[in-house]
């Protein structure tokens, strides 16, 4: 029995309206908190009251004086973590994608395992391990920048491996095989063919690794020391004693900077095809 054309058209129209409704709901859920945060960041109040008596942008001018030191530490740790995770993750992704060897599945699971472990558990484990090593060797590990960088490499490397694997999964290895058959050495094949083919994955992996490291809170809580704190922890400590729009201004500034970086990189390198 055939469905009447009018009924079929009505079903398609209802489906389109449902998709539009779900899309509008998703956009609302994402953007309404951002809009409200921006609105809060321009309140001219030392205590948050609604409605505000006036509006100002002076809170944005206080971000660097208040959180400049923590911001420098976060940037230093994040950039070091990204650099090391790229050195470790890119070769690992190439090996996992282009080679077949015993233990390949176990190695892949091990490299991606930090994504499944709660950050609090990772931070506590690293802190306990650092204290035990420090007791036996007297090396000042706990509360040091190198230990924090190593911990952030642990959580950043899985993103590099995962996104680089995704980039290589969409590439036919025939070009690499052709280059090798024409006499190119393995290193030249990797440098001239493989790395350019996975460029979008490398850029996306570096970006996600930076965001994961820069915004990490739960793991870093166990790794800071007096005089050395990161931006998320400094913001959390500020909230313990202040209730003003400064934290909202910090959040807006981070969203704007990360969003601008995403848009710029997506125009230069098509990372959207990798993270989709």
C-alpha cells in the first residue's frame, strides 16, 4: 500500500522542523551561558547584584595584574607539555597506523588510557609517586615545574595520538609506498609524505593538548606548591574570598582567545575534518 504524497510531505516537513528545533535547543544550551557570563563580566559591582547599577569594562583590565603570574605558569607548562607530547605522540601514531606488530593493541590502549582515568586519581597517584621518589633520592620533585609538565604530558599525549591516528586513517598509504619504491629512505618518506599528510591531525592534536593542559584543574590541584600555581587554581582560590565579576571576565577572555585560535587554525589547516 503506497503512502499518499501529502502524508509523505507532511512527515518530511515534521522531520525538518524537529531537526531545526533540536539544533536551536543545542545552540541555546551552548550560547546562553556564554552570553550570561559576558553580561556578568561588565557589571560595575564589587558584589554581584541584579540588576546592576552600572556597567564597566574595568574588570578586564584587572586580569593581568591579578592573575599574571598564574597565567605565565599555565602558558609555560602548557607549551612545554604540547612540545613533548608532539615528540612522543606523532611517532607513536605513525607506528600504530602504518605498522603491524605484536602488542600493537596493548600499546594503543596504554597510550589512550589516561583519557579514561579520572584526573583526581591521576593527580593523587603522581603526587604520591613524587613524594616516594623524593624521600629516597632527595630530589625536589613534588611541587616542581618539571613534575607538573610531566603530568600534563601524560594527559596531553593521548589527544595527540588519537587525532594523528584519525588523520592517517583518512589517508591512503599508497603514496608512502610509491615514495619508498622510488628509492626514498624511511626517514625521507616520513618527512616528505607522512607528516604533510597528517598535518591537520598534528595541528588539532597540539591545539587540544594545549587546551587540556591549560584548563586542567583537578589533577593540577595535587601538583602545585606555594608560589607556583596555575590559572585555574588561582581563579578557584580567588573565588574563596571574592564574589565579583572578575572571574567572569577571565572566563570571557579565555573563550574569546580559544575561539579565535580555533577559527584561525581551521582556516589555515582543515582540522574540522579530523575532529568531526
